[in-house]
C-alpha cells in the first residue's frame, strides 16, 4: 500500500512545476509581445512625430526671412504652418503610453525631449498668433505712433513672453548629454533661441505697456532726450552733450527745444544730492557739471540730475528722460535714410560717427562743432517725428543698440518706471542687477577732458582661480586698454586732446571702475603686473574699485583688479560694461586650474 502511494505521488508531483513553467512562459511571451507592440507603436508614432517636427524645421528660412523683412503677413502665415506641424507632433507624443516610455532608461530622455520640444513649439506658435493679429490690425489713427495698436498688442505680447519663458524653463531641464545626436542638436538650438528670445519678449511686452502713456495717449507728455557723446566716455556711455525736448500728444511728436551742454552753468556745489559711494569714487563732479550726468551707473539718479539741470534753465520738469549715444543715432538712419544737413552735407549710417564725433574736433571751432551736431540731431528728429512709426522697422534698427545698453529710459510716472527699471533700458545699474549673482560691472570714465576715446580700444578678461585650502577663490578682472592714436596726436586741437588733460597732450587718461557682488573682498590692483594705488569703496550696495590708466599714442596697458570670494570655485563672472564708441571684447571666463 505504501509503495503504491509513493509511486502515485511521484507520478503527479511534477505537474505544478510544469504548470508554473507554462505560466512563466506565457507571461514572458506576453511581455515580449507587449514590448514589441509598444516598440512598434513607439516607432510608428515617433516616426510620424519626427516627420512633423522636420516639416516645422524646414519653415525656419521662411520664418527668418519674414522677421528680417518685417513682413507681418508672411510671419503670420508661417507661424500658422509652424503651429499646425507642432500641434500634430505634440498630439502624437502626449498620450499615456508615450509618457510611460519616458521612464525607460536610455530611451526615456529622448522620448521626453521630443514631447517637450513639440509642445513648446506648439504653445509658442499658438501664443504668437494673437500677438501678430493685433500687430497687423488696421491703424485707427494717422498719428506718428498708432497708440491703439500698441496698446492692443501689449496683452498678447505679454502672454507670448510668459509662454516663451515657461518653454525656456522646460527645455533647459532636458539632459542633452543623454540625447541622440540629431535630437541633442535640435534641443541645443531651441534652447539657445529661447534663452536669447525670452528676455527680449519680456522687455518688449513691458515697453508696449508703457509706451502709449509716454507718447501722450492719456495726456500731453514732455520727453527729454539726452544725446551722449561716447568720444568722451562716461559710465553710462558718454558725456551728455545735447538735450532735446520732445512734446508728445496722442502719438504725435514734436521737437520743441534743443539745448547744448555749454548752456548750463558750472556749479561749485552739486545741483542735487549725491550718494556717498558715488562721491567716494568720483568726487562731486557728477553733480557739478551737466556733462557728467551719466557718470553714475544708476540711471534713476542720472535722470533726476538731468531734470534738475533742465529746470535750472527755467524749463518744466520732463515726464521722461531718454539717453542715447551716437550708435543709436546711426541706427535710426536705417529708419530715416540718409540726411541732408543745412550746409548740403549728406550723412548716412556708414560715416555719421566719423563725421559728427571725430572730424569736427580736428578741424572745427567749438561753436562750429555745436552747430553741426545740433543740425544733425534736429534734422534726424524732424524726420523721425514727421512719419508714421513702423514698429518692426524700429525694433530691427534699435534692437542691437538696446541690447548693448545704449538706450536708457526713465519715467517720472511710478507705474511706468516700475516696468522700465527692471529691463535692459533701465540703465547700467539695471543691466548689472539683471545679469545675476555673479555680475561684474566694468565702467570707464574719461579724464582726458577731450574726445580721444575715438582712439580707445578695450578688452575684458575675467578669470577664476581656486587654489586655497579654505576653498576661497581669487577672481581677477583684467582690463586691457589700447590707444591707436597717431604719434602726432599731441598736435591736435584742444577740443580733441583736452584742455585739462592731467597727462601729456595726445595721451588718453581713463578711470576704470570695477563693481562686484556684495561679499567679494578687495585683493589689490596691478597695471602690467605692478601694484598700483586704487580707490576702494565698500559702503554702498556693491563694492567698487577704481584705478587710473594713462596711455601714450600707440601704447597698451592692462589693469587687473583682484578679489577674494569665499567658496568661490563656483563663481562665473558675467561682465556688464560701459557701451563704448569702439566695440569691447569680452573673453570667456577662465575657470579654475590649479595643477
């Protein structure tokens, strides 16, 4: 009996094992089939999505052409096509199965990137359509500026700016190192475009909000335009040589007064109170001479100084102060075309700086220089205020000068100023604050008292060295100045070489100021490797160090400012500098290397 039971048990015991093996096999087959189905589904939908994104990418030349030409109708058409392709790609990559694949190692980063790029392009193009529709709406006014159109575009433009900012944040989080080649390249291109475009759109939306009021939509306004001469450099760009009052009423602009800096008195005491940190660097000169109104990086203070100077001549306080430099005037010639001056001289963009800022100081008397510059600015503003404003043409002309900090705007109206002070046209200090926690300001002020900065060339090279045991870093800002003045520069007129030059005639004397984040400590200044005295001020919002450099014709010198930063190995200095007459070369930050 026992033997029969044992035999029976032996005969049936393997059945559960075989059943388990069959179940495992069935599950394995099901998993394989599911994987194959998902893979096939992913390949099909991925291929369709890729096709749509490639079609969208092929629209790039048309998009660029429409933007470059200012053709809003063409831009609207290509944006609609772009949205159609991106929307289809987004639909193909947004269902639950696609989202689930984003958790798969190696594959997931790529499927997530496709989805994020598709939805970003879809959302941006969708937000662009109402902004373009508002911009192309027929004019309701024959004024120089159609204020109703500008106001109409402000809301949609703000929505577009918000959409681009969100997309920029999403794309920035994509791990490009984990993406396949073509997708990595596309992601990097889109990321760069969004990073560059997001602040521009934000600033444009802000400008659209404040511009109608500043141009007299809600009542008459007076705009005071300060024309800076960067041949004699100041922190904000150049000496304030001319002041032009513009009356704005319902979008109509009219020049009502033009005053040269020589019309203002030279005071023994500042015309308005100056902050201690400013006077510690430059003395009271910013408040005693009207030409020095932009010696401070704080354009709010510059505007208040300009207002006080303007009122000192018996004028009413302006509603807004605008500062521009010769590069802005040159850019505006793209809007007006060449200008014919009263003496028959024809000025175009190619030669305006040379004709107005260089040659007159070599061969004309001071009164003749003033007359020429007054003639140019009056003719230019007359042309600008007599024709309807083409927004895209103006944006195209002024985009680069604005990005370089060559246009600063201040409003006496608090609601407008709150928008302006945070943008690139809020002045040098506003650009410094917007540059981030590691912003470093490098500012130049001429001490030659002439126009020798025509010949001044500059290069800025930041470097971070982290070799200390406590982790502190030494940050150096090397500023190289070079004079390409001719050897006979000393024989130039006093207007060019300066009647009160502290150095020899023909030399260029420049005060260089470096402003750094709070928490950085002064570590000395050298000129060509030799330690020099500097003026160090740490009582204001940001520490600042000033040193003077004197260049003979043809000479070059490098002034290096050194600072200690605790835990500074992660510091990445971002340079914000004075907009100069000649372009400033800024090299990439040299990172720690302590082998």
